[in-house]
């Protein structure tokens, strides 16, 4: 049995996660295995691609595991979150294309206390998991009405599968875009692989040169978010905060 299955949607998110392991081996398309605790535990890292459907299929395909972790970026829904901040879900709230919320799904926030003690800027609260990209300030504002701190696009599907298996689920997110920031709506990501299609970026910017400042800003934020995600995963693995059979650091006290 696997100790941990870690899911990441985008290529840079998955690379930030696998950078924290001392030994990583590809085993199939989108799957990597790694050892925990000097070889005492086993982890599977899965790059799901974007969206609930892909995340659901990926989670269902994973063999028996003691814990699921969804790791990646999120958009801030409150003004005091900054790019690179760490948000750990106390619950995951699915919302549909019309931004209607469904039943909140359980998430384990106990990793937050560990992260705070090691100097990470960390917050705990509900995270919205959307079926579509919330690319405008208005869409984010509506999603935040229930008290959520951040929004992402895969956690709900993985949380549902974890609940069906009766195992803990951790939604570990770093802030990418801030509240009120409109995300450039370019079709430049390959939804299946989560990789940037660079030729489409160039073509889109050539057609809309006024978008350069917004794209450059998002690029800087992405680099900051990647460094933050890489750092927290590496620290968690080194200190065995993600310990597999025991789940997250159970002595941790959630902070807000």
C-alpha cells in the first residue's frame, strides 16, 4: 500500500513537489514514485492535468493509499493573502459553473501548525474548488461570499475520492493571484498535461500587446508560488510532517 498519493494539476506544480524528494522514478505517463523517510515509506506523485474531471479520473486510478494530498496553486479570495502565502484547507467547497456551492468536503488542516512553527506564512480556512477558471474580480468576489480564503480547480474531486476510501485528505495550496486580480484569459495551457503552450502565448500576446503587463505580473507570481510550494514540500518531507501511516503532524495546531 502507498503511504501518500500527491496530486498536482500543472507541470510546474508537479515539478515543485517532486523536487522535494531525494529519489524520484517515473513509472507511467503522469506518475512518479518516490521513497519517504529514507526508504521506509512509499509515495506516488500524479500530474492530473486541469479540472475536476481529470482530477477525479486520476484519483480513482490510484491504488490503495493511506492519505491523499492535493498540492498546487490557488487564487486568493481575501485581500490579506499575498502571492506565495500557504493556505491549508479546513474544508473544500465544490462550486459549479454557475458558482453554486455543494456540500463542503472534509480536509485535514493539521499540517498548518507544523508549517507555522517553521516560519511559513500559513492560513487555514475553507477553499473553494471550482469547475471553471474564475478569471475576473467579480467571479472571485462571488466565490468568496461563503467565507472561503482561496479557489482552485481539482481539490473537490480528490477529496471526494479520499472520503469514499475513508482516508485523510490534505489540500495544500500556495497563493498565485491576489484578490481583485483578473487572470488573462488566454488559451495557452494544455488542459490535459497542465503544460504551457509557448507558441500560443506568443501568438496571443502579439494579438493583444496591451496584455503584456498582466502576463508579466502573473509570471512573477508564478515563480514566487513555485518557490514557496517547493520549499514547504521539501521541508515537510525532511521533517516527516507528511509521514504516511500517521498522516500529517498530528501534534500540529491549526492557525489562521
